[in-house]
C-alpha cells in the first residue's frame, strides 16, 4: 500500500509550501523597480502552483488510501474520523484564536476587522464560493482548504461504490471540464479572475489528476503505458511554463484565452513531478543532499500548519515596524537583502509556530487515529 509518509511526497509538500510562501510574501510595501525585485516578483508570482501541487497530492493520497482500504469494515467511518483528527483541531483552533479569543481579550488586530463579519464562511469551509465577491478577507488563503474539505465529503463515496473503470473516466471528465468552466466564468462573470481561481469546479482538475494517478498505479497495464510519457511530459510542460515566464515575464493562474489552461498545465506538471518523486529513497547518511532531503521532509510534515499560520505572521511582520526595507541597507545588495530577509523572517516564524502546533496540538490528536485504523 502507498502510505502517506512517502519521502518523495513529503519533499513535494515542502516545495509546495515554500512556493506558496514565496507568493504570499511578495508585498507592494517592499517592492521596488530594481532588477532583483522584478526577478523576485516574476518567480514568486508562480507560487500559486504550490496549491495545485497540494491538490494533486491530496487527490492521489486520498484516492489511494480508499482503494487500499475498500475491503475493510467501517472504512467510511474510519476514513472520516482520521480526516477529522488530522484537519479539524488545528483549523478550528486557528479560527478560535483569531475570532473568539482575541476579541474577548480586546486584542483583535485591526487588519483582520474587515473579515470579522464574514467569518461564517470560514467556519463552514465555504469561503471559496464568496471570496471573489467580498472585500477584505485577510484569511483568503483558506479557500484551498475549503475545496479540499468539499472534495472529502463526496469523493470517498464515489471511490468505494463506483467501478474503477467508470471512476477513471470521471477523472478524465473532471480534468477536461475544469478549463471549460474557467472559460465560462471568463465570459459571464465580472469577477472571473477570482472565481476561476477559487471555485471548486474550476480547480478540480488537479484533484482529478492525482486521483487518476492513484488508479493507474494500481494497474500494471495502465502504469506501463504511462511510464514512457512521464519524463517527456515533465520536461515538455516545464518548457511551456519557462517559455511563458521568459516571454510574458509572468505565469499567472488565470488569464484570458490560452491562460485559462495554465492551472491544468501546472496540475499535469505536478502529476509528472509526483510520479518522479515516488522513486525518491529515504534520505540517509551524512551527505549534504541527504541533509537537505531530511530538512524538506520535516518542512513537509509541518506544511499544514505552515499554510494556515503564514498569512497572519506575514500581516503582523508587515505592520510591525520591524520589516526590512531596501533603504535599511547600503550598496548594490540592499534590495536582495531586504526581500530575502523579510521572506526568511516570515518563513522562520511560521515554521517555529508550526513546530509548536505539531508538538502540542497535532500529535496528541493524531495518536487517536489508532482507534480508527
């Protein structure tokens, strides 16, 4: 059985969360027109692809777990209870801290006030449907967690009670239909750039690609057909992404016409990356490559809490008065030092808080999974 602690997948989680932090750390307060700032903006602007990678991993692992456990008793109950123990404690503790505890202490941050009246959508995992039309949702990054929860509600029933051949066809249908939904939003929704980014049916291509890979890896015939295409697909899609970056100086999640395919392009690229990562061995020994591998695995282990907490830490650091600015340094490296320094501070603080979350909150609940093996 393919478990959830595969070294290569943990490393991919780390790369995904670093990409997301790079994107969300780009802030106009510190942007200048220098060469390094423009290059930083171009690279970090592709950070949204980290969310697509998370979606592909989720579709792959969840589908695989359900397929491997399909013949066990109480499989649905055990699946949902294990998901609850993994997801709910940190998520609702996060919301309770900001929306219940801080107001009770009269310490509610001013930058979060615009979203207080819309907190219902966060508590119910529905924020991705209203985010395009509501201003000031400072915790807007939670939209991706809302999509995953909606996926968890329906997908297990389909995997367990629909024949694999039909499910594979459904996955192909979802992959093809997502760009079509984005095209429809482009034509008819004034807020299409936002709705095509956060609506569930506009993002389910990545989840379906991961799920399809889970089915294919359990069929030797399908996998042997897929194997020769993995590296050509990986390098071909990488060339497309790099080509857009060099030509347009950006690679956005949603733009008009051909840009509506960018999310699917990244999802396919993430699928190829996932297949390559499955062959990565467990990092061992003293070499620097293995040390980097073990560090990435650790970051991947904390990636869920990292994703949640990095945004409020970014907002606090931005408004704290301690954030680094290019004028705080001298010489040609002033701009790189400010941008990299701010990113490293936010990343380090977020990682430290995520480690505490893992030790004090997540691990105690995860130990309860033994009751739902």
